[in-house]
């Protein structure tokens, strides 16, 4: 048995006296209790074992791993079957009488995950199988697969052996037998999307279960442990503390926050140690809440169907109840902040985790919002960080604030950056303990300001910095490339590009249709998501068919499938930097508008006002625009193509001169043109 499977059986283990009861007993051992041992689960295991017995008789040297962990998704494939050098990923649907598209996509995702993230599977043929035990037999086809991940094969409990034999005979591949023990103990280095991570953590998985990227996981684990020690010390010594967690784009800051919140949920920890995950990023909150509710609905329905198959009726959780539970786990920061003005009581939570803390509003922006947007029209003369610290400061004994901070990520009017937090600390809360790494003094955080000058009770904890990019799992220097590109360092960008382009494709093109075709073809897993992203002020891209709407539906764009016209897959609606910050997709078309255009050896900053392009003069507005492109260039997990419009000589708002120099700059930075044969 290894650390990712409950039970490993060799082919000759099947059929021995008492083998079935012994196997079920092993699966039902105490360390499986966290996954539940209801009668339907035991029944499903029994069906799987009996189904596999005939295979073991034909292939006595096979190895069967039950409940094998697929870490990136926090889920477990029912069976991994190793026969010689072939890898079969088998998902059983006990009692099912049909083969659903969702189940087919599920097992296909498992297969692609193993191919991408499991070292010993990189060169092996991988066959995903869906076994609906009561479904009719079907005629399968085995399609050619250059990457050795084949199409899903369908079988029932009676035809599984036959379909496996036919598959092996059909595939014309010479494969040597492998060391099955070595395969089972292979290095596994996945990276979850933030949506997958939230679902898995909310469902009770540990961060170790969903991410085995060794450097990144070590970073996240050490950071989480460091914060937990600060929380314990603050409680024991009746102190109030703020932890600033910094990190490169995609390093897992949000994952750290969700991990902390999941560890300290209502009912699973002491009442005064319950934590809440907060964000001012509306699209992120909407997408996370919707995805958690939908995932819980799916799991609840699966449980009900399993019980129904055993003649047991189970009540269905309402959507309203699920949303109520989810909102206690993750919620919008404005709802939390406004409780400050409704009563004089402290918040229920002693631990508050603020995602994207650099985007908190300054005094003028919060004052404007409270006067014009809030129903009570309050006259507030405080920054958002000051309000949030004040609210937590109401606790008489202890409190901890965890600020997750992205450097150079402020992209909108009134987003004060990390400096506003320290201004509030120095002016009103000098007794609070402040914990941060030395990275807090970098250019994109405090800049030239020293931590000790703005935080009297400052303590250096270098484990509070996340240095490994986990989003771009194909290469860890994508963020560095984006930084060099937007900072007008083409030589540095060229050097980084030469290193990353082998694993992480980046192209540039002036043909939008070719760009869209490339992202469609680049995707492998059924759940890979692609789409078009563009700057929020990219108004003239509309002439090319790139629509960046204000009424963007983030839930549809990020969660809906290829049959929903408002989803990312249709590539008719583009997500702006505001909508995609904190989130991600697998492949992207990054549309580069004339607002951030290259001129005489430097970038020029523009905005489209009143039917014409106007220069930006404010340093703050320039910083927001540059940061916006930095965000766009770090949202794709597996690769992207930059689209630069041709412009039109007949349209003064889209003259070719708005784009030509930018296109040449990107070429000079080493980015290859999109080849015709792969678009």
C-alpha cells in the first residue's frame, strides 16, 4: 500500500480463500473513515472487486490500486489497473444503466492528469475506462493518440474484460512491462485550479491531497504552519496580529487563505478559532460560492442515488441551505466591513483572512462608495484597511488578520496598495504585532519604505513569502517573463522566453481567428478552459469582435460548459483584468489594445475618451494600466497567444500605428509568431 491508495492487490491475490472479505475489510480500515463507510460504498467496492476477479485470472501479473488519489482535484479514481506497461484508469458507476457525459469527462480528466503530472506515466499508454455496471454493451473504437492518452472506453460489469483485451490487441504499441511498485510510488506534481482547490478543501481534503508540486507545496505548508503558530501565540498571549503573506503571481496566496479557512471552519474547531475568508474581488467570490454550491449539490445527489440503489431514502439539501453554509466559509469583504457600522459588537470571528489586500480602498474611494452606494449613505472618513482593523480590534482579548498581498496588482481607482494598511497601523493601531517577510520591502510592495518605519511592532517571518509559481505548472518563470515584458526589458524577456517556451507555449499573431483556433486545438483535458481576455478599456477591440462587457457574468464565463454561449469557450465575451484577477484559465487569447502601446523605445499610456484616444498623465492611472496587462499575462496555466490587431487606415480610432510598434516590440522580446500549421 502506498500513500495515495487504500489498497493494492496483485493479480494472484484474487481468488484466494476469503480474499473478497479480506479486501473489503482492508478498504474499510480505520484510516478510510474520513470518506464514510455507508452500505452503498461497501456494496460498490464488492461489485468492483468481483468484476476485477476475471481480469486477474487472465492477467495474474497485474496490479490493482483502489481509491487512487488524483491530487490536483482532491478526488480518487476508483481503480488503477496496471497490466504490463499499460495503465488503465477505471471509474465504476455501480448500479448505473447508462454512460453519462459527465462521468466520461471525469475519467478522461483523470487520465490526462496522470499523463501530465505523474512522472512514471509520461511515456506510457493510458486508457480511461468508464464502467456503468448495469448499462448495455456498446461497440468501442480506440482512436490514435499522439500523447498516448486514448479515448474513453465504455463497458459494463460483464464486458470489462473483453473490452480491455480488445483495447490491448487494437493498439499497435510495443510496450515493455514496468515495475508496478515504482509506478505506485512515483513522484506526482500537480497544481489545482483555484476552483478545484476550493471544492476539494471545502469537502474536507487536506492541501497535501490536492497539490504535490514539491517546491510549491513545501512553500504553502510552511506558510500555513507559520500563520497557525502566530494565531496560537496571539491567542495564548492576548495579542492582536496582522500577517502579510506576499508572493509571485500564481504562487498560491489564495490557496493558503482557503486552506486556513477550511482548517478553521464552524463545527470543526473551537468557536473562537473559526476563520472567515474574505475578498473584495466580486467575480472571485461569485465564482467560488457558485462552484462550491454546485459541487456540494452534485456530491449530495451522488450520495442520494447510492442510497436509493440500496432502498434507502435520503433528504435533499436545498440550494438555499448550501449557499448559507458556503457564505460562512467565503464571503465578500464589503458585507463583513459594513457590520462595523451596524453595531458596536466585535465580529464573530477572531481570525479574518483578506484576499488581495492590496486592492483595499483608500479613504476617498471608501467615502465615495459609502455616500453613493450604501443604502444608509454614511459619511465615512476612513480607508478600508482602517475600517477592517478597527472592526477586528473590538475583540477584548485577541485577533488575527491575514492579508494576502499581490505585488503590482492594484488595477482600479482607489485601490490603495499595501501602504494604506501600514498607514492605518502606524496612525491608529501601533500596538498590533505585524508579521511579514523581507519581501514586503520590494518595489511592488513598500518600495523604498522600511517595515520598521511603518510598523513599530514588526517581526520578520520569511516563511510568509511564497516564491514558487504554481499556476503555470508547465514552467515557473511565466510571471517573470510578464514582468520583464510590461516593464520594457525586451532583452530580459527574450532570455526568459527561450527558457519557458519549450514547456509553456506563448505566441503572437495579428489574426484573431488563428488565435482562437490555436487555443481550441491546444486543450487536451475535457475540463481545460480557454477564452479571450482583454483590458477593461479595450473599447476598439469591439471592431474585431472582441467584446469586453461591463455586465460580465463571471459564473457563466468560468463555470459553464461548451453549450453555453456566455461561457469562456465561445470566445465571444472577453474577461477583463478585473474579472479574471484571482482566477485563471488553461489557455488564453490575450488581446493587446492600443491603450498600452509601444512608442519610441518605451510604452505609451492612453485611454479611449469621447471617441478618441487621449494620453494618460497620472502616474497612478499609468500604474493601473501597466498592472492590468501584468494580470492578463499571468492568467493562463498552460499557454497563451497574444493577439495584436491590424488596425484600419479607414478608422482613425484604430490606425495601424496604434498597434504596429507594439507587435514589433513583442517580436523583439523573442515571442514567436503563431505558425500557420498549428493555428
